């Protein structure tokens, strides 16, 4: 008899899939198969309960997760059956666009990413009275205000007025920022009974994934979507709530049973990812947090005991870890080095390059955040929504064509005669010949855009976009930059042209996908080691995981253990450590340094408090001599020691970064100023010592 999807479920998963309670909270620990459970529940609702697919909406946090879930559901039924599976922000954009816009925007509104909204904040702060304010900090305050659905002003400066000016500027550009997609959607649902009724009647079954990462506005969206007959299922794990800095609040999952009454709680505790040894270690750490739903992950696979290593400093840590990966013949694509903050990656990258180990830095600059790609997309966004000032400013004077800031502001002033439509203003620029300087430059732009059909009837004409980029001079501009610094900008633009040519949706769908999917990066090498912060590694898993930098003020981060030692912040750091540990499937290695250099200062380190919380016997502390694949030797060889400046006949001057003794030879790591970092055996290398550095 053929096995069904329901036959693959364990007892707790089966209960979660078949429960008919109105409100269900599924606490799903790391690796417990929550995605499988959500997909099975959707399938069961359609297949067994005959719920119309259009009455189901599933919410995730990333486009990647939404696509994976949709593919699983569609694959089961053999076709797209019409279940709505979106991110929270994508659903907000969908409701706003299909309601004809909102709060002064039309349905052709653009979505501003962080870079666009920061530029808008900067333009607002150009007023004399706001010159002292830092745009980035103001932008963070605005985002926090919207994420928390706060109604009171943020103290310290004239926030409310700045907020109103910022919102007015967005409205003039017919744009919403990222946080608006949820905040304004909640506002729409609360103030428009017809829209509220429409979506409450449509979405009778709501499923929300990664619920522990929701902020206050996302929680309000769930409530605003709910009606008298709504069935709400949320899936999450408060032990993995690590996005407080983005406005996420763990209270949403802990207090779900207070807001949605009555509620059934189902715990998924069997882990299918990690070994028992790894889970026992993770459990012993996370149980130190207060205010959590008690659960204990378990696994049927025993595995090897996690190992702890102590290193002299970050250079030794990186070198030993990379050497261990080679010595143990670990599969690179199945191995990750995780760390708390981005600055820790530098020393690992240096060692990996020196040892010629292929690697990828996860969470590096996303493809659609590259300057040249944003320029192409800006042209497309502006043609779709000619009121978008931020998009217009990306190309109006790039390359330089003599249109300064005053010229642009004058152009905006003239655009008020055309309801702030910049394209219509450009088409009529001749009639303002006496009012505007650099008329020739504006006429140049008019000739390019006047007859452009690049965005017609919400359809994409990619060949015209390429032609406009060429006419604007941006292709030659980037060719010149590439020739100077060996960049790949033209390659990236050509790659985007292919992407546009193959895109099957309309312009609105394309722009929404790009704006919401900030992590669309290029192809990663097939066999490459992963370097990643723990935050960026959430949701991923690897056979082998190295967690580096387990020292006080590094992990936990110094901001969480400041002057007042806020317990909530330490709890979040502990959850982050728990996430790091549970990325490992078979082998787990953790390490700390006796001293660490940062910003030119070297300080003695204390090992992380989290290591002291681990129960005795769960972690194998490797003796210092055994944990090294190469031994530290004499710190000096014939006057050459760490920190000394030397000169090589071929490579010039350089600084001794480190000296190791290996097989009775002294191996020096030298940072040559005019070349790169190299390793040389001092017994076989002639070096001249700069006397003033001894």
C-alpha cells in the first residue's frame, strides 16, 4: 500500500495536522519538522475537510520559505490549487494594491527598501532645524514606531513632525516603505468595514509560521484579518526568538493563549536534525531562560560528543579551525563556521584565502542591492510609478549631466502642476524654458523617455529598458568603472536583462518580488565552506558546525551585558547561542580565545557564561595541546617575532602577523604591504629586519 503524507507524521505532528480547534499554538523546536506539519495541515484541510483552497492563507517570513511551502502543496496536488501562501509583507502589499491603494497612494505604488527610505529620511532632515540629527537613527526610530504600532511620540526630538513630513514625502512619491505594508494594511482593515469583511470571509483558515519572530504590527495584522469564523494556527519556538532588534517580541508567542481564546497547545519535541549529544547540550543551555514554554527536544541518533577548544587569540582560532576542517576531511558544502558579529569573519576569510579553501559569506550583499542593479530597477520603478522621486534621483544626474540639487528641487516644484507626475513634467519641460536652468539636460532626458513603451499596461518590455539604460549613458558609465577596478557590473546588468526577459509576471509583481526579497544573491559555489553570523544562519542546517568566539562581550555581545546587565537581552543572546548549536546535525565544535584584538586593541578575554551553564559531561573539553593541529612554537626566530617589520627582496616590506613552530621549523605569517598575506618558513627565507621595530 502506497504511503501517504499522513503516514510520515509522528504522533504530535499528526495531532497538529488533524486538530479541529479554532485556535492552535504549535510550539515547534529546532528541527522538529514544522514545515512538513504546516504543509500536511494545509493538504488535510483541502483533501479531508473539503475547505476551498481560496479560504486558506499561510504566512511566512521569507519569499524563499513561501515558495518552498507553495511548491510542496502544489506538488502534492499536481497543480496550483489556489492556496494563498505569502510573507506577511507580501500579503499586506497584496491587500493594499487590490484595494486601490490607501492613504493617498494609488494601486501603482512602489515599495521602498531600506536604502530608498533612508534617502527619503535624509531629504526630510535637510531642513535647518534638523541638521544635527543622524538620518540612520531617525530611520530606525520610524521603523520601530511602525513595527510596534506605537501611538505616543518618541522622546528626545521633534519625532512626530519628522514622521509626518516623512509620510507626506512618501505619499507624494506614491510609495510605501517596508513597515507600511503591514501598518497601513492594518489601518485599512480597521477603518474600512467592507475590506475587513471581504478578507475575513475569504481567509477562514490562517496559518502563521515562525510566529516567534513577529512584531506588534504583524500580530495586529493577524487580529485584523480574523473574523468570528476564523481558524488561526501559529507555529513557532520562543527559544529561537532572536530578532528583537527588528522589533520582534517574544510576548506574541508566550501570550497567544490570552489573545486567541480558547487555544490548544501542541508541542513538537522530536528532533529530526541533530544528534542526542547536540540536543542535550542545547537543552542544558536554553533551560536557563525564564518565561519560556517548557519543552525538551530529543533525538534517536546518539552521535559524537560536542567539543570545546581554547585558543590563544583569533588568529590561532581561525588557523586551527581551518586546518581541522582539512585534517578531518570534512565536506566543505556541509560545513559552516558561525560567529556572533560580522567583524569576526575577516580573520577567517584571510586564513581561508591563504589556504585556498573555497568559501561563501552567507548574507553578503544581495544581488538586488548592488548599485548597478538598483539603477536598472530604479528606471523600471519610475516608469511604473512616475511620482517616485527616490527612483528618479538615482539616474537624473548619473552620469553627471549638470543637474544639481537645486535643479532637481526646482523640477519637483514644477511637477506640482502635474499632480507630482515627474514623467508628465518632463514631457512638458519646454514650456518652462525661462524657469529652469540646464534646460538642455532635461531635454536630453525628455527625448529618452517621451516615447518609451517600456512599461505599458503593466507589462514588461525588457528590450526597451536596456535601450534606455544605454541612452542614459549608464552602460558606458559602468563599463568605464569595470575597466578601472575589474568589476563585474556589466555582467550583472546583462544577467538582469536575461532575468527580465524570462520573467512571466507583470511589472507590479516583479517590483514587489524584488523589493521584498532582499536576499536574492548570486549562485554559490557547489563545494564551498559557509561563513555566517548566527542570525543569518537561522533556518539552515549543516553536518558540521564550528561556533567561534565564545567569550564574554563577544558572545554574549557586549551590548547585552552593559552597565545594567539587562536580563532580557542576555536571554536573547542565549537563544541566539541555542540557534547556533541546533544548526549542527552530526558534529559540533565550539571555541573561545584567551585574548582578542579589536580596533587595534588587544584585551584578555573571559570565556562565555554560556559555557559555564552547560551541564557537566555534555561537552568534551579538548586539552590545549590536543586541540591544535599545528603547535605554537617559539615566539621568536633569530630576532624575528610577532609585530616586527621585515623586508623581502621580492615582496618588499611586511609585518610579522604570527609565528608557529611546525615540524621543527618556524612558519611565519607575513602581511606584505604591496602584495598579500603569505606564509614562509623562516629557516628557508632571507628577511631583513627593520631595526626600529625590534
